[in-house]
C-alpha cells in the first residue's frame, strides 16, 4: 500500500471514522481503523460490530493494499501534523507516514481479522437534505435514552410519509416525547423503522462535520439501514420491534392554555430550577387565567426557595402542574420561535409544549405526580 494525500483531508476522514472506535479487550482488532487503497482513493473503515463507518479520501495511489492501525494513536498523530502532502506506505510490519521534516512508523495488524462491513441491498431508498435531517435529530435525540427493558424506545422512530413529503422523527424516554417533522426530498412508499440511538448520535456528529449542502441517501433493508453522505457511508442494524402508538397520549382536549415569550420562560425556569430538590428537579406552575397570573416556584430544605411571575396570555381553567425543570428546559430550547404555547389538562396528565407558529415540532412532557 502506497498513497499520498493532504493532511487536512486525512484528518477530516479520521475524525469521521475514529470516534466510533473504542478499546475492545475481547476483540482488539476493533480498536483499529482499516486503511485500504483503491483506484485513486484511500478508504478509512471502522466498526463496533453494530455500526460501521466508511469514508473515502482522494489522493494519489501508487500501490494498492490494506492495513489496520490503532485508531486513537493514528487520529491523535495526524491531527498534530502541518497541512501538507503526506506519504503513506505499508512496510513489512508498520504504517510509515512521511512529511517534509518527519517520518513515523505506527505498528498495526494485518487485515484478515478485521470484520467485514456488510453490503446492504437497496430495497427501499429515500433522500433528504443534510440540514433538514440534522435539524430534526438535534431536536429529537435529547428525549431518547437506552432502555434494556423496552428496547423499542432505545431509538428514534423514522416515519416516512411519501404523500406529505415528510419524515416524522419521534423520540421518547417515557418521561417526555418529541415529534419533529422534516421535509423529505424523495421516496417511493411509506415506511416505519426504529434506528438505534448510538447510530444516530454518530450520524449527527458526521453531519456536524459537513459544511456544504448535501443530499443524504437512506437505504433500508429488512434489518439494516445505510446512510450515504457524500463520500461517507454509515451502516447499522435496526431495532426490531413495534414503536408505541404515541399519538394516543397526545392531549386532544385542553383545559388551560399559556402563550408566552420563549426567552422569558427559559430564564425563569433556569433561575427557579436552581432551588428545586436535587434528585427530583421539581418546579411548580400555578396558572390562573382569571387573574392573568402564571407563577413558577420551587422549594428545597437544603437550598431555599424561589418564586417568579411570568407574563403570559392565559386562557381556560385555573390549573397547577409540577414538571422536571430540566425536561421542560429541553423542550423550550428546541423551539426556534419567539413565542411558545403550553397546553395543560391537569396535574395528572401530560402537557404539550409547542411553537406558536411552527406546526412541525411538538414536545410532550409528563408531570411529576405529588
């Protein structure tokens, strides 16, 4: 293997694939990155057996070949080099890297033991702009946590709606739920799948590295999903199971409605939340439309207490409800408009938080029951 490329290009490629790799005691080869040269490109490949990432670096290939080297060492070393042409060559027992004023040999392992990244049959294909998918994932992922008891909620529901040309992303940890609709560019038929949280965390990280506008191609088979972003491919298993029928718990009959400034709401939730009970994070909302008062308070034996009144447009019945202030803040931070709407039934049922003018996002939050 003999290859030349710019340090900048190699460094970006390693940032894409290197994050997935961790120390693996049972299978040490998984701690390595596979480097493989083909016609005019260097492929960088990493896997943890559940997720595989492959990206291509363009350059000058003088000799084809492959080799695996420790990911952390290679990533850290290349990141410290100046942006110049690197000459990379596999010697008898190492990967040799040469620049103008340096020469380094990194010992690695031959490729025979490196797991193959499976090829996915392109049974169903969809296309979406990278910015749209990135926006959706950033809003939905905070609501998801891994759950061994209920693996079906350990990922995000991808609901492809072809007629409406939209992809509905849904995530929940059973305490709050986020639904975000994003524009879908292309697809042939409706499809629902559950994509694991870790997969989407890696995907979002890759999307954050991409500065240009791209069209992402999503290929789905019976048990796997493949995301193609420019020269990068991410493949993962899907979660097998039925996603909960979340629409049944979305409130239909609202008793109390609050319209207020998002920024003011955020500030008060943060300040009052400082005085909540540490493990509970509870804050109290007392809503009185007749007196047009929204009072937010918290109390803790160890910290003290705090009460603030929030200016708002209130309608409906008098109501009070208790929230985990951190969960409430997550929902508020994901709303881009200047005004937000909070809809409440009572203290025992989930409340709905959404934008006043953007119908593509809703946030359902369960109350803390006293």
